[in-house]
């Protein structure tokens, strides 16, 4: 039998079980341990005003410094945490880490206007989440206006009714909301109109071809126009070259992030490169 999982949910561990599967089991075990031991960290990528280059905010991006495998990226461990039912715990750690970091910068006289945190749609399903976010905000003293929550468009639209409810609950806390990877998720415009949003983030895949691929030019233009029509702000992600930034700004997109400005940085690097202590 080559079946991995029987009718009753048993798993058959066969001698032929692939190395990949065994590695995965190790990783799952490590992930639980890393959560218990608080080993996840955040890197912060600047979000800038495309004309002045001023720092408008930072996006927190989760990293896992694995003891033997090196620095692991979220594309590896976020889906795993979701499957294992650990994403809520990880998500709360991320929120807490980020908000605490903002308090640390504040206390040092270093001002980061806004903190953006990625939320998995799985996390939105839990009705306790808004209360837990309120608690983290209260404990860290972060003004809710300075916290932005990002949810990926494609995942959001699959559960649009739930999302509308959950995002409304978030909004009453005073935080702002952004749709991430916008343009990849086939948003229904009628749902988009009903979501309590502040910002659309143009997906990197469209920014990549700007000024080289007329389709990307048109898509970016259309997203910017849509954002303006709906009264939303717009931010482009994955800006790597000056021509992309110039195009976006000409078309009315005011903010962006990407390697042109900086990669995701450790907190002290961000402070050194981007923050000046106020007198
Ligand atoms: P995202 O939220 O769309 O984040 C942007 C990703 O693009 C990040 O990848 C960032 O490092 C990368 N990036 C930034 N600028 C550039 C650029 O100029 N060029 C290119 N090629 N890439 C750029 P990263 O850090 O690997 O994160 C991947 C995804 O994992 C994120 O996509 C987000 O959806 C998810 N993620 C990250 N941290 C968390 C978290 O704490 N919780 C949850 N639920 N998801 C997270
Ligand atoms: Mg994001
Ligand atoms: Mg994105
Ligand atoms: Mg993305």
C-alpha cells in the first residue's frame, strides 16, 4: 500500500517514506519548540513616500532563525503554522513583538509613523482576535492609529462575508487595514466596496514589469484609479528600480516599498539607516 493516510486517519510510516517527509516532521517539531522558546523575530522593511523618500511606516516580516538550517522565510513556515493550527499563537507573538518594538523606538526618541503587520486569514476567523489586539495595544501603549493590519487579497475573497465581519471588528479598535498583494485575488468589486479598508497594496508581480510590459503599466494604472475611486490609499510593493517608482508616482501612487529603498532590516539597522533621534 502506498496510501499515506488510512480511512481512520491513521498514518502509515513506511520505510520508503521520502526524506522530504521526514525533514518536514522534524521541521514541524522544531516549529512547536521555536514557538515555546520565542525564537521568531521580525525584520522591518521601510515604506516610503515616493517623492520625498521620507519614512511613512515599516512592514514587519517574520523570520525564523533556525539553529541548524539558518534564517527561514515565512513562505516556508507560515503555511506550516497554518496547517498545524499554530498560526494564531504565532500571529499573536508577531503582533506583540512588533508593538513592543514600536514602544522601544518611541522610548528612544526614534519615530516610526506606522507599523504594518501581516495577518493570515485563518487568524481573522477567531472572534477573540480583536480583543487580543486591543490588549496588546493597551499593554504596549501603541496608538491604534499607528497599527496597520494587512490581509492578502486572494485568501480574503474566498471568505468575504466572514472577512467583512472580522475587519469591521478590527476597525472599531482604531487600527487601519490594508489589502496585500492586490490584483492577484479577483476581488469582487461589490465586496471591496463593503470592506472597511484604508489601503490597497499593489502586488509586486505587476510592479516588476512597469515601463517594460504595457500590460503591467495598465494594471497598475487601473489599481491606482480603483483605489482613488474607492477613497483608499495605495502603496506599491517590490519597487526595485527608479523607473518603477517614477511611473507609480506619475500615476498617483504616493507610497512604496522595495529593494530600491531597502530590504527588510533588523531593528538596529532600521534605526541606524532610517531614524534620527528627536532633540
Ligand atoms: P508580503 O506581505 O507581500 O511581503 C512582501 C514580501 O516581498 C516580503 O517577503 C519581502 O521581503 C519581499 N520584498 C520586499 N521588497 C522586495 C523587492 O523589492 N523585490 C522582491 N523580489 N521582494 C521584495 P517575505 O519576508 O519572504 O514574506 C513573504 C510573505 O510571507 C509576505 O508577503 C506575507 O504574506 C507573509 N508573511 C510575512 N511575515 C508574516 C507574518 O508575520 N504573519 C503572516 N501571517 N504572514 C507573514
Ligand atoms: Mg504584507
Ligand atoms: Mg504583498
Ligand atoms: Mg506578496
